[in-house]
C-alpha cells in the first residue's frame, strides 16, 4: 500500500532538490568572512561573488536552462543540474583564489537556474490543474526551509571546527545521492511510471489541459517554443511584472530589514537577527497556505482568474497595506510581526505565480517559467543595490526627509510597500488567455476579467 500517491512522492523529491539547492546557495554567506580572510579577498571581491556573480548568472541562465529541460525532459535535465550544482560546491571548496571561487559561484547560478523551471515542467505534467498550486507551494516552502537550514547548519559546522572547504565538500554529497535516486525513480510522464496505477493516471489525465499529455516522452512531435506570441502577450508581461516587483520587495526582508530595525527601532544586532526571521518563517507557511487556497478556489468556483490572479492580487494589496502600516508602530517586535504578516500575504502569491505559468504556458511551461523567474531575479538583485542611493536622495532633499519623519528608512519602507502595490496591480491585468495559438499546442483558456 502506497503511503502517498506517486505524484505527491514526486513533490517530496522536488522539495528535497529545492532544499539542497538553497543550502548550497546560502551557506557561502555565513562562511563569507572565513573564506575572505583565508584566501585573501577584498570585501568588494567577495561582495561581487555573493551578489551579481550568482544572481546574474542565475537570471541569465533561466531561459536556456528551461529550454534545455523542455527539449530533453525533466528526468535527465534535473539529474544533470543537480550534479552540476554538487560539482560547483566541490569546485568552490578547491578554490585558492578569486577566479576559481568566482567560477564555482557562476556554475552554481547556472545549475540552479535550470532546477526550478524543470521542476515546474514536472508539476505541470504530473498534477491536475486543481493541485498545481499546492505542489508549487510545497516547492516554494522547501526553498525557504533550505535557506534557513543552510544558514544554521553552516554556522554550527564552522563552530565545531570544520573548515569551510570541508563544509562545501560535504554539501556536494546530497546532490549526487539525490541525482542518482531521482534518475532511477522518476519518469517524465506518469504514464511511464510503473508505480502509477490506473486510478491515479486517470485522475491526473482528466485534470490536465487538453494539450498536455500523459504519454511517454518522444511519442509526439515536439513543438517549437512560440517566442513571438509569448513576447506579444500582455498576460506574460504582467506575470513577469508581478514577479519583478514581488521579488524586489521580498529582497527587503533578506537584505536591509535587520538594519532597518536597528536604525529605526534601536534594537541590538542579535535581536534584529531574530526579528528578521519572522518574515522568512511566515513565507514558508504562506507558500503552503497559498497553494491550498488557490487550488480550493479553482475546484470550488471553476474560475481560473479568481483562483490565481484574483487571490494573488488581493493578497499582495493586503501585504502592501500591512508593510506601510508598520511606519506607525514604535515597538520593534510588533513592527516585525506586522511586517511578517505582510510577508505572509505576499508569500501566498508565490504558488499562484508558479501555477499561472503552467496554466498559461501549455506545452511550453519551462520557457514561460524561466522568463518569469529571470525577470524576478533581476528585480531581486537590483533593489537591494539601489537602497543606499535612494536613502541618500531622501537625506539630501529636505522636503522628502521631512515627509519621511526625519528618517530616510521610512521612505525605504514606503518604497517596498509601493512595490507590493505594483505587483498587485500587475495581477489585476492578467487574463486567462494562454498562448492561444493552435500551432503552439498551448491552451485556449477562458477569458475572464
């Protein structure tokens, strides 16, 4: 007797891959000072490795990675990308200078860029439409859990006396084990998997869009990616726009939020660290909640726009209101909880975004997801970099500084609240039209307001 349906076993595999990837992704930030002092790097060099080296390669490799996965199937692609990520971790462990460490970080960005479009491709083929948001929420929650584990475990291992090189080699092992196990267990479609019984296959097949196949890979002609219809789609632009604004605003929590608490609420560095974890933990819970609610709305109302764009837009508007209201809260803990509440509602939009790329993309889920994620990572990398310049602009303008209550951090808070409002506005312009071109093999979905 199966403890879990095979499609939910797939979610366990994908969640494990996401957690492993984020452990590798975040561990270097904890070991940064140790690495910098050991191999004699400057802060500027290390800053480039931590930021642009990863995020730019990650963003730019999204579309190639997704297109590759679309062409060869996610079974092979996810295996290759996981092995490449492990190789990048081991490569950085062997680095004795800036160039090799940089090369390892670039490779890590490229490898991770392919993991998530291919995961979305697998979900689109293995889950009926009414379960895609939950599967996406599980994937998103695993990312945040992996990020938290990466920070905590790396600190403990270094404290126990392991060298940073030994830690990176250790982190290379799980990805190799995962790749071997996944390649043996997984199949690109449920029809190919020996453990999928007739009942589960019928349930999956009945819940797929008409263009999506439960047939083995290679039994149908491949359709070229319809880049021109994609580029001309307002819906795709809006999906990418919400991802840009949402990722940029979320970067506040992972970059400047502790400093904001220290300089506006007067808390210690240690306290700001604990309070800064509130939005991150809220995002884990929100990813799961958003997935459940989105799928429930779709099953209950049969309205795709309401269950995806409507839910995401309302949630992000509530988030923006909560973030802005923190201006009026003096107590640091209460302010963190209010902003954490905002992060929860923002996190509910994540599964809606993932599911929307599947609903919209048709046979071309991986390229559509890659495009959205690429734009989002440009936002995530750009906004933290802009914050110091934005604060200087406010500080140098008496009128703006006065409107900010004498503290430019308040203006930054307003900026991030506005970003969430812009993300909500993008969702309101999304239409459930799909790539409505019969030559693309994509769905012609119902047009809703």
